[in-house]
C-alpha cells in the first residue's frame, strides 16, 4: 500500500508532526500500538469525574511562546502553577529546596541573603568531584551532604534503581536550588494544564481531514505492507534498529490509582517521598485540575524496569550506545524519507514543551 506520510506513535511528537504536515496538505496515516492516543500524557476521567493522568502527573510549562501558542490552538489552559512538598523527617517541606525548606527543617529564621552562607557552609563540610562527574556531585556541590541525603539520594535510587554516582549530571540539572522563597516547581513564563485534559487536546491536534489514525497497530505489523514517502518514528530508538548496538535502558512506572471517600488527601498536588515507603511520589489530581468532587483520586508512583517506557536512563553506557544509534539516525534522515522525534526515538529526557519544539523545528524544512 502506498502512503504519503506514516507517523509511528500518537503521542505529543507524533500528533504534532501529523498536524503540521496535514496543514501543509500532506496525507498522514498515524499508527499507534496502544489502545489510546496521547502516549504517556494520556489522561481519562475517573468514575467520580476527576481527570487522572494514567502515566503520572503532567504539567505543561514552557518559556517558548511559539510552543505555547501552538498548544493553545487546541485547548484552553487552566492557569495552574505546580507546587511540590517533600515528606522528610515527618514534615511536609517545600521542594525544590528554598529558603523556607531550610528554615522549617532546621527551625531557623534566616533571611534569603543568609541562605547562601548556610549552603556554602554545608558544602564546605562535604566531599565531591569538581567539576561534577555525576548526579551526586551536582547536588552535593550546591547543598552539601546532609540535604543531599535527606532529599535526593534515596528518591534517586527508588526512581532509577542505580546509585546516583552512576547517573550523569544532567538529571540533577532538572531540579534548581533556590535561595529565594519561590516555591513553584517550575519558573517558566507559561504554565498550566489543558482544561479538558491532554487526551482531548491531542484529539484536537489529530482532528484534521488529512489525518487518519489506526490504534492497536504495531509498526512492525504494517511496515512490510506500507511504502511511505516519509516515515516519522517516535517509538523506541533501539527497537527501530533491531537492537544492533544492544538494548538501551528505559524506565517505566506502575501508577497505582485509588479513590478515597474524602475531600482532600494531602497538603499539595504532589508530595515526594524520598525516604519513606516504596513509592516515589503521590499525586492528588483534583488539586491540579481544580475539579470538584466529594471524593478524591490519588496516584501512587512505583518506578520499575519493564512496562511502557516512560523515561530514558541517563548513564554513560546508555549515552554511548545512543551516540551509535544516532549516527544511524543521521544517515536515515539524510535520505529525506525518515525523521526520528521525541523522548523515546531521540533517547532524550525531554519535557512536553521540548518535544513540541523539537517537532516543530524538525518539520520546518518540510513546510
Ligand atoms: N529528585 C530527587 N528528589 C526529589 C525529586 C527529584 O532526588 O524529591 C531527582 C530524581 O533523581 C529525579 C530527578 O531529580 O529522577 C528529576 O526529577 P523530576 O521531578 O524532574 O522527575 P520527573 O517529573 O521527570 O519524574
């Protein structure tokens, strides 16, 4: 069967690419192996009417106006600014670490200008590699050993199932350390959650007469029968190349959803549990979506090795393998018949806005 554009995967990368090409008059066929669109940003309404993010909490945040304008074409946004508390030593403390975290934790009353001195003192009494070679070095060089142990070490081991010394520094770069009292998780100019959810937004992105969608359809089961002019691949990088350079590690989550017969469960939309219990964090969805109900829906997150891939694992070994695969990607893309986009296909720890930006940038030349 002939086809103009074949898009593999109906997540954010695949649907954004489909939309851009459809608007250029190209005919797009999207194949998605899961039974739903949206990839890992898929959400659904629970029985009590609260929207649940099936693969963990997703908050849209970007500094990029073109990305913000793009998503706003397909959904209104609730102007939600995400806040997280970390449960440490029996206290719910602001996270990322800021002036208030330090004051509440140590019973201090210091001004923001004294936070620097406090942290410098902690760092002076700690040892680490400089320049940083790994996740631990980045954190300890900013906050010292004690705060690293309380807030970062055990969460990181739960999340990645490896010692933080094995993780590359970039993962730690996701979490700022603040001297100020700013308690937001993100500081991007534009932040929010789609008013009717991500699935509805992505449904609208895919809603174009030039786009057809096949769910429950694996790329491997159709690729021998379809000859597209252009294939946009958003699945796992190693699987596309038949694991030629061995498997890349991806990480999944078991997201255990529970409904409770009470109005409120916890003091913030997300509470992180670095040290206690086996879950990494608990999400209370109504605090993010603003939905009203006498009940509340909670998601407990248990990271795991196998299952739907949600994260790449930033270790030296994986990144070296990635380089080998990306050289092949370059050759394939040079032909003009293939593009590889998104977290899984580029093996990059992208946020949602970065996926959309990467997609819009890569497709510019096809316009
Ligand atoms: N992290 C941590 N303690 C926390 C939250 C995060 O040590 O309370 C570390 C952990 O290694 C995690 C990484 O920072 O994987 C990135 O956190 P982020 O919240 O960005 O993870 P995501 O939302 O992508 O799961």
